[in-house]
């Protein structure tokens, strides 16, 4: 199983002079997601692929009444996560959550940092808290779905990831994870359908092709499975 989760970046804070309406529209922060490298040119005759986008969570400045000190702590936590210091990042995010329990970026960051340490149960707990605060945020739900996949909770993962693609149909990472969950649930036809959507959005996703190979193997179509495995290797070697 691959690890799609990548740590978020907290974007620059808006100044206090900006009103709440402007704050709520602040630029979003990158969150860890499944593999989403820049797409390569499609082969001749193929339809142009949409550029894959990374999921986003509201930035620190979009939290009501967030002050400079907390925003700086969020930035420091994000920097620690990016450097691979996941234990320190988790402590830094937890310090923000202790003061601002309704900070979605801090909860998501904490969940991601815990997941990066293999603490998936604890990660799910924090991401569930974020989900309650932002139930329609595809970035939050993507992180939750990824953690559920890592926990092997396939049914819950599939439910969550289906919600993600409803909210953001262009989020290829969600289709890859959903396909993996459906494979584990022996729903091969459904897995192939969502994984085909994944490669339309992210034709460079070797993981999507590999997961399709598994689905075709389980359907008893070894020739098609071999083709998908070959495509996975080809894409990965580029």
C-alpha cells in the first residue's frame, strides 16, 4: 500500500485590517495527498489530461480570530512536517489545538503528522474532529479517507472517498485511493471504473495503473492485467 499523505503548507496570513469576508476567501494551504506529480504530455491521439490539483485546506488566516502567535505556530508546525520531523510537528500542531480546538488546519496537520508516524488510530481521531468542523471540505475528507485506507477500514474509506469525488470530481488522488479500497472489497468492476477516471485526470499515476492491474487479475483477465502492470512500470520509469 502506498502512502499518499503529504504534509500541508500553511499560507501567509492576511493582515488584521482585512475583514472576515476577505479572510474566508484566503488562499488555501497544500495538504498531503496521494501521488499527484505534474502530468506529462499524453501520447499522440490521446485527449489532453486535466492538470492534477493538490487538495487544499483553509489557511490559518481563515480561522476566526486566529492571532499572529497561533499562525506562527502553525507555520512552524508545517515546516517541521515538511522537514520530516513528524514527531515534533505533531507536538507543534497539538499545542495549537490545545488553544484553538476548532482550528481545522491544525487538526488536519496533527492527523497527518500522526499518520506519518504510523499512529493511524490517533490520526483518524483528529481527522474526525476536523471532519465535524468542515464536513464538506474535500481536502479534509481526502486525508481522512487516506488514513482509513491505511487502517484497512475499506468500507468507511470508500464511503468517505466517494464523498470526496462528489465534492471535487477533478481530484485524481481520491480516485486512486477509492480504487484501492474497492479492490480490497472485491468490487473489481467498480474499482476499474474509478481507476479509469483516475488515469484520465492523472495519466502519470503509476499507482492507478497498478491498482487496475490488480482489479483485472481478480476478474480473471490476466492479459489486461499484464498490460496495466506494464503501463505502471512505464509511467514510473519516466
